[in-house]
C-alpha cells in the first residue's frame, strides 16, 4: 500500500487491532459525505491497493471528486476480496485453471503459481434436476440421479479442493449459491491477515452468476462476471472498469396488504428498465428502507441483472446487524461490521445525510400491487388483474392447424381469445394419466415451481405459500392433474422453518414435495413433463405455460415444450397450480370448487400480512442457521466417497465427455501477434433484438439429433445419459457444438426457421450452425455475427463467449451489448462492435449474404472500425462501427488473445525473471 494520502489507520474491536484505509482521513481533503455508499466502497478499494501502477493517486482522486452527472470515462482498477462460483460456471473455471497449469509448465513456469490468491468458494447448486416430483421420495431419487450423472464433474471438483489453495466447495444438497452466500459465506467486513498484519476492509466479490447481486441487500458490493474475469481475479489481476454512474432509488412508505417482495422487485425491474440503468450502480435509500426486511432487500438486489444494473445495493444499518445475528454470525463478526461501518462513514440511519446521485428516482411502496412478469422476459411486468388478457394477447391472432382442422383465435373488442372452459376448442387434448382423465388446452399451466434464490431466500413469501396451501387444502382444493409441481428451497434453513410451522406437510398435500436444494426450474432443470402431458402438447401443438418463482423466463429456458413462462411469488405459484391455467383471472374467477361445492377464490385463501408476520416471528431462529452451516464444506457420505486424482497437474481422462483440456492455449508462446484487420468474413448468424446468453449457449437439454447429441452418441453416451449443456461445460467438444443451438433462436439468414441453423453462403446449403462453422474453418473463412439490441442479455455465461470463439467468429456487430457478455467476448479475444446510433443491419440494407471486411483496428487501439460489406454482384456498402474495447486494459487483453493468455504470460514472465 503506497498511501499517498496518508490514510492508514488502526481500529480496535474485540481486543484486536485492525489496520484499515481510513475514509475519514481522506475526507479531510475531499468532501466524501456526498458520495453514495457504493462509491465509498470503490474508493476504499483503491486506497488499499494503491501501488502507483495498477492504482495511482490520480484514480483515487477521480473517485473522491466524482462528478455524479458525468458520463463514465475514467478507468479504475477494482480488486474484489473474494470470488464466488456456482458449479455450471465454476467447473469450466477450474478446468481453465487446470489447463493454465499445463500451459504454465509448457512455457517453463511454475504450475502452482496458477492458484487463487483470494478466497474462492464454489457452491454446487445447478446440477439437480426435477426428474421425480409429487412424491415423498422425490428428493432422494433426484439426488441419487444427480450424483450418478455428475460423478466425473464432482470428482474433478474434489481434485480442485485438494490441488488449489484457498478454494472451497459447498457440496450438493446444501442450497443455492446466492442464498448460501447471503446466509453464511458473506462476511460484510473482512478481517484478514496480510503480510503479518490484521486488516479490516469491506467484503466485496465477483461471482460467476449474474444474481451474485443478491448479497447487495446485505451491504456487500459484488456483481456477476464471466468465468474468465473471475479466474483473473482469483489470480490476483485487478479488474478494469469505468467509474460508474449511480442511480438512487428513494423508497417511501411501506408495502400494502397483499403485496409481496416479489411484486416489489417486478415493479422495480419495470421501472429501472424504463429509466435505463445498464452498466450503472443502483442504490436504495429513503424512509421506506426501514420497512424492508433484509430478505426483501436481497430480493431487490437479486434481480439487478433483469433491470440491467451492475449492482443494486443497500447500505449497512441496524437491519443488517439484525440479520447477521439471525443467520448465526458470531457476535465478534457483528461487532466488527458495526464498528468498521461507523468509523468509515458507511453506516446508514434516518439521520444520514442523503448522498448525491447521477439520477434520483422515487417509488412509493404503497403503490405496489400483486404482479407477475412474462411471458418471455423478466422486465415484462404484468399486474395480476391483467395476466389473463396478457396471455391471450400473446397467444395472438393466430391460425393454428391441428388434426387437419383450422381454428382461428382473435382478440377483438376486448374479448378474450380463448374461454377458460375451452369447451369450444377443437384442439384440446384428452389425457389419461394415473387413472385420471382430463383435457389439456392452450394456456394450461404444466409447470408450477417454487424455485430460485430470488424468492426461496425470503421467509415471508415462502411462509405465505405454505399458508395459502394450508387454507386451500382445508377447503378441499387440489392441484390440477396436468401440473408438474415442485418445491426447491435455497437452503436447508427453509425446510426447517417450513417443518417447524407444519407448512411443509400442507405443501405436500398439494403436490409441492421437496425435490432438491438447487436452482432447478429457474435454470431449465425442470426435468421431463409426464409422457402423457408431453404427448398432448405435441399432438395438439399447444401453447402451454409455466409459473415459477424464479428470475428468468427467456424463450426455451424453462422447458423446451413450454412457450409461455411467468415469474410470480411463491403463493401465486401455488394458486396457479390450483387453477391450472393462465387463461383465468385469479382476481375475479375461482381457483376451483371446495368440498362443499362452492367456488373458492384467491381472496379466500390468501394469507394476511399479519398472519405471515406472526408466524415468521417464531418460525425462523438463529439455531437453524448454526446447525445447517456448522460443517457445510464436509458434505454427506455420497460426496466424501467420490474418488479423485491427486497432484498439482490434473490427470486428464481422454475418454471423459465431461472434463477435457480445452484448446485455448494450444501453440501459445510468450510472443504477441499483432491484431490484424478482418478480411472476407462471412456472417454465421444474423439475429434480431434480445438475443440472450440462453440463446447463444443453452444450459438445458441436449437433443439427440443436434450436433452435440450426435457427438455424444458417437462417444457411446446414450440419450438418457446426456444430462444437460450446463453440466457439460467442462468439455469444449460438447459446448462448441451447442453454441447457438437454442431451439427458439431465429437466424434471419433463414426464413421462418427456428433453432441452431444457418445457411452456408457459398453453397446456399442449410445446415447446423456448428457444421457450417466447421465448413467455413476448412475453407479458412473468418466469421462474424450481426445482431440487434441487448445482445447477450441474461446469465453471465462464459461459454456464450468461449463457444463463439471456438466456432471461428472473429467479431460480433450489434446495436448494443449486455455488460457481462461484452466483457466475456473481450476476455476470449472476440471483437465486440456496435453500430453507430440510429443504424442497424436493416437500415444499412444488410442481408447477411455479403462478405465483410473490418479495417482500421490499429492493433486494437482504434475506437472505430470501417466495415465494408460486399454483395455477390460486387456492390459495396461501407459504414463505421464502434470498437467496444472500452479501457486500455481491455485493449491489452485483446492483443494477448484474451484475458487468460494475458495472465499466463504475466505469471510466466515473473517466473522467468
């Protein structure tokens, strides 16, 4: 620590002396009281890491004198205190580290230098799938299948536990990464020995999952990054970022009767999407904040990626300390958090002076109404009163041919397209299952899932779901037989308080049996629908729905057969399982008939706020957290019995279809090759707006007739053992074949074709995107992708960038990028470019059939490039694009071929020196 501003100080807490970088001392030179909470965290980070190279006095002063209205243009280096991984993104991270160790040895360096330099914790939560549901043994059977499918991955992670220092794994059947982080892993304030001295500093983190921002509710600054950026952070590399703008959202009042934290966050998502907060920090403040429990704040933080913000944070206050005590943190840690926050000016109370923000918005919590979001995007906010109309509007004026008959549905004069009784629909499908006969129609809810860290971390909404189930069961209501129901808590604490209150049994009565501890439906691990229901959907070409308490509902994500997906609070998930259809207005139409033959409405079974709060007062205790996290890294007998190799270098198994040494470092030398212009490239895909990372690199099922499916079959893997794309991210052979393989993606090079297909331009032949890319590779033809707005929205999926690289794509030209995906492309050496304002493929008359030259890159230094599109007849269109290498550090990464190559050369160079 260089300490240009003489800010080093000491703090004594619990009889221990901590060194710290004092913001109070710096405040004697600069007016820091005006800075938002999050900006103070960044400032402390710079003070503590000042070295005159990566962090200089100039950057510190730039943050200390932050101009709230200024567009970001000043680069700073941020060093998170720790890194958080989940297994879908964590496995490829560890694969990359293992590959880097091999490459380090090849370059003559010390392989053990490839090692986390700050705490890295991985939670296995993405692998459990809802194969079995609606039965008491669902949990055990799903876990059994999870271990059987993922033996190779888990063995590899156990190697990582042994070979890598400061790397810990939370085994399966524990909880969801963000909930485990909130309830146990988050420190809020770190107390760490550095070079023989005890230091106190804010807990900050990078996570390889977008919803890392959930911990923002606890006052911890962190956000989702791609796996490659997380790896660089683990290896001690600072992350380059522009000083952000900070949007303040002032909360007033308190939530009204009947409104939940889910309704609040869906309202906020719509509000902030409309405002435009992509790449910005969001900070919550105001008198309404004190009325939000910590779990509600965490819900707000969790959905930050859905409104596009980098983070969405609440400051440390009394509620923070209350939660730390409740969740079993030691009194010593709580005392450190309180003392540090107060001495640093990070403590918030009603008398705190308001900070200065780039933009200040207001929301009266009393205005929040019961809501959902759907059917395809989390920002598509729909009031509960409008869900039926929303469903029918999206079903649209459609001509559907079924069984040789035509049925036309239209929305005219405010009439709904399809009646709830569906008696006149010729396409309804008769189903017989488990001795029951029923009909499935358009709008049938075939999945109702209480899932996802967003809501399962919140006792209020989970208890509300249980209370609603209890009241509904008492009236004799039953879940409709075509609904696949599931309960996947984010931690075992949830199970404990549901059991303690007797509500777990009530949820069982309606089919919401415990199916696993993991993300399940929210990430597409819904498992198969019952065969009879699946056949009815296929035979009738039905547009069916899912209602889930998750955070994402993009096309093709939840389930391949389900086209309309709505996000909702857990109690509404239960309600829709009872109603069985989206084509019903739950505010005016009955959920069903009770045993007395009378209609039962949602208002009859909805629990009051007082009922929920009274129950919660004694339901959730500190002992539950202490018990469940007492030995969290140990795991059960299944986990401890998994064999794994030893040694600093991983013993790659050539026969494994899960774990493989990736080709990123093949032929790598210490010398750099200059960045060259791109000539005679072909367009592999021409896409519209909102192409998500789910479209680019799906996480769900692998179709047997897809390139990835055919590859696995060729390696002797039967379709029943395919598992998912997400689980196979440690094998590049599978993942490159799955890139752009989403069943709903639409490539405009083809007319009306859905799925991962393209046209090989020279031959005119339609083929899979992977096959076309390999054909272009044989022809030594570079590739580009052209897209619309919000390209790469969604999960921080590093394989969306890795697969893009391995297909031979040199550049992506889009109208706009999602923050993390743009960063991931840079990190893999793929050039992201944006059209100039007001221009896009359509306005420029591009068909995608042209050849493309990108010139003027100037070894990666240029902010602009010239694109020349040459048509088959020789005619040319020329236009300028923005080169989205935003900082000097990013340009350096790009010149190295990617961030991993940069880090590897730096470490190998140090060893050589």
